[in-house]
C-alpha cells in the first residue's frame, strides 16, 4: 500500500539502522511524495530509501494509471529529486489483485501479460537522463503461478511473455515477481485454477491441491448436533479466526483437513470432485459451525474435545488473527509435532 505519512518516524529509524537502500516505499501520488520527502528531511537523519511508483493495471484499488495526466509529473518529480540525498526512484510496482477472480491458467497468464505491459508503458515516462536500472515488480499469486507454466510453454502467450522480457532486459531493468500469499496458499487461490493441467514431463507443474496449502487453523470441537438434518458441530473459532471472506468455489469459510480428530474420515471435501466432507458452513464472531456436506452415511463423527485443522479461504486474513505461527514439518513427526514458532509482526 502507499506509505502513510504517520509511518515516517518508524521508517527512518529502521532505515538508519539498516544498510542504505534496504527500505523501499510505495507512492502513487505527487502530493504524497512531496510530503513524505519533506518528513524524511525534517527527521534530520541521513537515510536512503527507494521509491516504487504504484501502477494501476486494472485493479482500481491503489495506484496511478500510466494514462493519467498526473503520471508523467509524478515520475519527473521523483527523478528530479534523486540528485539530493534521501529518496530515489527504485522502480514501478503493480499488484494484479483482480486475478483472484480468474478461473483458469489462461486467465492468470493474460493477467501477467497485462501487468508487464502496464509497467513497460510506465518506463516511457522515465527521463532519458535517468540511466540507473529500475526494478519492475509485478504479480499476485495467480499471475506468479502462471509464470511457471509460461516459461516452459510454446503458446502465443508464452511467446508474448518472452518478447516483453527481452525488451525489458535490453534496457537492463530487472523484472521481479512478487507472489503474495503463494508461500502459504489457501482455498481462494486454489479456486483460481491458475496452475496449468497435468504434465508428466514436468511433475513440478502439476495442478495445485489442498496438500499444497501450508496454513491451517487449529480449532476445538465444543459441541455436536447429530440430530440435525445433516450432522453439525460447534468449533471454537469464527470470523475472528477465519475471516469473513467467502470462496467462490464452495459455500463455506474453511475446509476441514484429514488430520487430528478428522483423521479417520473417508471423505475430505473437494470442490473440484466429490463434495463430501466437513466444512465451516456458518460463522459468527467467536464460533464456527462445521456442517457435513454430501452423503451423511460417510460422515466421520466428531466428539467434544476433538481438535481439527481447517484450511482457510484467505490465509492473509486468517493469519492476522493470531500472534504466532506454530511450524510443523512433514518430515519430522508426520507434520503433527511443532518444530518452531514464528512470531508475527503486528500493529498498524
């Protein structure tokens, strides 16, 4: 997000302790840049920070379009002040957040090409006198995932990608893919189907599945309701633990994995195939209701005190509700023993 002015004291304190150029900020507005730079100067600290100009490539959240009348002036203002110590143009940045609405590898690939095209257009605003190579940072999890397929493909989209990259590399600028939640994945990301289909020659390019989701939320069963039309169970986590974001591929706020109290199940809910298994079907602030979907005869009965691990719809929102990550390793204790604890950086 574009840097808030209230963050200046903390940023300059951090930048002063780190190597010059270790801290970069995002800007999409000339007034914001001028005020940010003034705040840095008034801090009277000798720091160097790079500035990424946030480009709007269609998401219409933060960012400035390259067609905006203010775009050229913003870039010129940043470049003109790089002769003084402090801030300098680091590059251009785009986040193709609307790629989450895609439903195929082609959708994700086209999004990546749109993003690269937008940043290539942004380079035209850089004055010829500015010869320092820039960083062109693009991506969201679906588009970054599509890049893995395109680099080994012979499709028209792959040819276009190589052409754009060749032009950018000729100018010594560096293309950077930032993948967002890709290291963790979640149900929302799987729903985009951004990874191409099965390819026996490249096993690493297999379609992503829930087995690739690295984050689960640990919940405890506090009551059960076997007398209802479909089996249900109350768990100790609702919107504060899982978030309120739905997922387009199924009606729920999380999917129960085949571990812990659900280890004996004969069915884990899969929105691409058999829609049978436990999901978080309803939520309130502090509670969730697990609802059994599909054939009730296959239901794995849960008991009070059982613990279950839930794949969340959105890992970013779910993770923000906790102060730490309990890290498990599939090669140590079968993924059930905690081998490390990562404390989250929190607060705004």
